[in-house]
C-alpha cells in the first residue's frame, strides 16, 4: 500500500506575502481559473485563523488541474 494512496482533501490554502506576484505564478503560469477574489476581515475571519485580533486579508480561489486552491494574503 502506498503511504498517500488514500489521501483526500477539499481544497488547499497557500499563504502568500505578495498576492499580485502569486497570481502571476498560479494564474498566469499554471493556468489557475479564478473563481473568487475577495477581501476578508472581522470575526469569522479571525475565528478561522485561530486568533482574536482584527485580521484583514485577501483570498483568491480557483482551480488548478481540478484542485481548488486558495491563495491567502494577510495584512
């Protein structure tokens, strides 16, 4: 049995420091089909990040080879 043969996931989140540069790679080079692009802040976002601070960020999601990928930039 292969160690990762049964691995399954719904999506992959990648933290990025420069969203424009990341989009240049994932969208322009790898062909990511962007599904959403939005700014995020407030309590639900803080809860998802496991903190109580007032986080702000941008999340861009799309498909790369049939896999949902979310790029997350904080600050």
